[in-house]
C-alpha cells in the first residue's frame, strides 16, 4: 500500500469515526442537554452529459461521474438567546468518463462555524458572526459565496445583523470576505480547492417587508473584486434593486425584480441592468385532480450584456448568485463564454408546469427560449456566432420523497443551440439522479 493510500485510509477512518461519535449518541446527547442537536446528511448523485461545455460532438467531451457529499452539523443553544453551530462537509467524485481522472477523497472542510446572539442589547436584532449561509429574497442577488465548488457549500465568511423592525418588516445587513481558497479555517486533506476566481468583498443591506398583500424587497449591495496573479480585472460593483410580489386575483401571483448596477470595471465605468418577472397560477381544483397542473408559470429574465463597441461596461454581474437558478446544465455552457454559472447577456422567455401527483411526488417541466441582448464576444471561445439566438432549453424533473429521511429525484435537460454560437454547434443532453438521506 502506498503512502498516499495509507494517509487517505487513515483520514477516511477518522471521518467515519467522527460521524459515529456524533450520530450514534444523538438521542443520548438530547437526554443530557435538550439544547444540543445533530444533523447528518449523505447525498449521492449520478451525473452524465455529452458536450455541455464545448457544444461540439467532435470534442469527445462526454462526462459521467458520481458525486458523494457528506455533512455533519452540530448546534448548541447554551441559552435562549445564543446559538453556536459547527458543520463539517466532504464531497468526492468517482469518474467513469473520462477514465484518466482518479478517485480522490478530496477535502473535509468547515462548512459552517458561527455564533448567533439574539437581542444582545435588549433590542430586536440578531448578530451572527462567522461562516454561515446567507440566502435572501428569491436568490436573484444573494445565494452562494463559494461558486467554484459547486453545491458542496454556499457559505459566506461574514458578520450579519438581522433587525426585526416589526413582524412584517425586517432589515438584514452583512459584510463578507472570500479568498480564492479556504485558508482561514482548518481543512483536512487540503487540495487548495478554488472557491472564487479572485478575492471578493461584499457589503449588503436588504429590506424585506409586506404592505397589505404585497411583498416588498429593496436592497443595496457593494461587491469589490481584487486582482491577483491570474485575473487582472479589478471591479467595484454597486447594485440597487427591488422586488415586488402581489396577488392579482385568487391563485394568481405576479412578481417582478429589477436591479441597476454601476461602478467600475478596471478603468471603465459600469452601467448594467438585470431582473425578471413572472405570473404564477395555482388552481385550487388541482388538489383534487392529481393530473391537473399544480402550478403554471410564465415569465421573462433579462440580464444585460456588454457592448464591446463602447468604453463602458454594460454586462450584468450576478453578484453573489452564481448558482443554477434557472438551469443546472446551462451553467457549464457559460464556462467558455465567461465563468461557470456567470449569468449575463441573457434574455429568456420561459414557461414552467408543475404537477403534484401526491404529497411526495412532484413533476416539473420547464422551457426557456434563450436569446442575448448582445452578440457573442469575438474574444470568447464561442467564435463564429453572428446572431443573438442562444437556443432552446428543455427541463424535466421528477422528485420523490420516500419518508422524512429519504428523498430523491431524476433531472433531465437538453439544449438546442442557436446562431449565437458557432455555425457547427451541437446540442447536448444532461442527466442527473439523486438519492439523499437526511437525519
């Protein structure tokens, strides 16, 4: 047995032992102190696609792998106003194609580590300090602080304040900082895994309220991007946005979110726009007829693109929302255009239908007709496109919940490229199955 395999075996054994120590006596811990809780999850995914990155059959870029994510989370409430949380996560992959990618145990990271203080000054605020998840609104601007590690983690290294002004009005403010790799907290079997391309600093003030039946969000976000040895671009991005959601009639909701960005991109000024709007209908009679749609949605997504003919930067920056909001597969096609899950220069008409066959079985069907406000950049890897039609994206997802511990889904996506891409661009098919245990 080689030294590397011995090290991997030892660390794997330690990790399994750690899980056993935490999970096995879970009920015993609750008997000693009912303020302590433990959560354990194991997620298994099988993922396969043909040429989602290259859009070229000739590239022979088929990819098939399994990914295994394990997390262990402990929460302690030493008092009614104090919460301490620690979460450890590991995710590794086994590749069938390409065959030259070797199995690796990968890293065990500190996914969350924070302390939360409620009403520290006898005032209706909560202060959270440390590594934490932050998801605001419909996740259009704030969702994921670590976009390059996929769904392994989404944390922010942040200081966050939640101020409950009244039951219907709340303000969340945070400051965050993320380096390219995690060197702030211990990492077992450190692989120097990239979390972001360049250092990111963020400041956000986010208001959430309700006026009669109308939901209202308003926010300001400042994101600074520092240059490094790989990326020379420096940016200072200000984002001001608002979201409204209102019932038009019974069972029919209307929502709109719109934001403007200004600031700098190196020596250039920035002026970009982004947002979405949709109508969602949930018929009451669908509850008694399982083959009638549970919900029907139709909407538009607009994210401005940069015009290379101007000295101003007009391309939308997804701020802290580089995640698969509209598609799990299309984020890979964005790699050669810019970065993974970098939603920009997109105009989409979309429709969604959701069936709820039972309380534990859902079927989702979605369609996007994708275009681009601006033609493809001549300097990108997708050369040759002379139009603005990105193509047509089809999505189908069947979800099933076996019981309170086990759930799973099958997700299928297919994309037919248009003239935004090079002349011989080929379609792709993308498939994922998932089985998750959560305790």
